[in-house]
């Protein structure tokens, strides 16, 4: 062989150097740089291959065969080692990424809805299923929307400072809303007719703080205004709500009452679902839930006073409506068998856990 072309002994060395370099490589990266060195463009074997063309014609065949065989040996050595290193890398990764499923973990308690929030959701769902919408209004409300727009006279006793919490400065005539009914007027002034809305929310009155009264409590208001609505629609709607909340055999009754913004007005009672009326006139079996009266006061309701609709610019010859507002805190007390309203306000987690079965 002529100058620049390796002889057989040199080819053997070239092959064995490549083989030992490949077997020494233990990662894919190392193997790759070994490949460049021993099979790449400027490797000895590549140079030898390129040298063949310069040989005298009669030498080319032998040299070509020898160099080709050497190159094949190097390529095979590389492929064999590559397979080994890949398997080893996968195995190493499986070991390093293994998760020990038996390690103990720290359990964090998951939160839960406050019983009141959960009840609001349930009540609103009953109405959403009938196509009603949920509306809201501010807790700091204009006295006008809370009272005047709802047909309360200027001297109505509910406005007195002893019942209503006024916000400073008093000449702004802003109060903490005493009921969710101002959202009736807000809705009539902003939404297109017909209107079917429920309003969950907090209300405020200057009440004592005791087992059955909170100065902040919760109401669910409802308002429907459409063509031809009346008392029968109101009764049907409230019956449906009562059955959905307290069971299919729940009965309701309406008692005549007075509210300035409904006419006629009524209070709605639900038949006591604890004693089912059996405690009435039966001192041997008193009922704490209904105080042996057989009925539980639930809320106020009535046909919307046309004056309220007129104040919102609605044609009372065409449209009429009904409205209702119930206390929700007492409903939670009945539903969850809680005896002291103060528990709802004090945020003691043991109370919520007990009611909601919260995981620890
Ligand atoms: N807002 C009334 C209350 O707080 C309840 C009510 C609402 C009555 C809607 C009639 C219509 O007592």
C-alpha cells in the first residue's frame, strides 16, 4: 500500500482503538463523541477511505476491501455499544425516578362550604332549574331603594334608628339593607321584562345577638314579573321550593299579613317536619322545632304592589308579579339540627365539620 494508506496492522490498531473507546463510553453523550472521533469525517478510517482514490488502480481493490472491512467492524462495535448504553440509561432512569408509594404523606384537610352557602346553592338550584336567574345587590344600600321605592311611608317604624343601621354620614341616607327586597327595584330598573329572579344575600338589623337572632342574617328573595301572574303562581312556587327543601310531603300555608310592597301580602309557614303537627295540644309530646304550634314561620310574600311596578315605570295594566323573602339561617337550623344561630357566625371549624362531615 502506498503512503498515507494504513496497512493491515494499522487497520487493526484503528479498529481496536475504536472498539476500546466505545466500550469505555458509559453514556450516550460519551458514545456520541467517540463516534465522531472514530467514524466521523476526519476519523482515521474516513481519511483512509478517501485515500483509496489516489492509489494506483491495481491496489485499489485490496485496499478498498481491507478498509471497508475495518469500517464495518468499527460501525458494528458502535451499534453494539449503543444498544447496551441505551438500555443502561433507561434502567438508571427507572431507578432514579421511582416513586415510593409506601412513604407516609401529610394529610391537609380539604375545605367545605359553610352550611349557609351550601343551602343558598341548593335553594338557587331549585329556581335555576325552572329558568330563573340569580341577582345580587349591595349590602350598603340607599335608604330610598330599601324603603321609599318599596312603598314604605316616611314615618314607617322600620326606618327608625333602633331597627335600621344607618351609615355615616347620616345625611347620605345610606343604610345596611334590612332585607333583600331592594334588589327587586334594582332588578326592575335594569332588566328587561319578564323578570324571574332569586336573590341570596346578607341583611342587617339592629337585633340582639342570641341563640335565635343575629344582627346579620340571610334571606332568599324571589321576584317574578310577567303577564298574568298572581297569588296562585306564588303559592305553587313556594310549595315547590318547600318540597324540594324539606321533602315531597311538606305542606305550606299562607297567613294574611302586611308588607307595603305587596298587596295582598302573606306570611308563609311550613308544616313542622319534625312532629308533623302531632305536638299540637298534646303536652305529653312537646316539639322544640315548632314550639308545639305545628307550623314554622318561613318568610313573607305577596303579589307585587302595583305602586312598586309603577315606580319602576312598568305598565301595571299589562304586567303583574309576585315576590317572597325567606329567612335562610333558620332553614339551616331546621335542616342541620343546629340549636344556636350564633354558631353560624363564629367560624368555629368544629361546628362546620360536624354539619358538613368535612374530612380532617
Ligand atoms: N322583605 C320582607 C321581610 O324582610 C319579606 C318579603 C319579601 C315580603 C318579598 C314580601 C315580598 O320581611
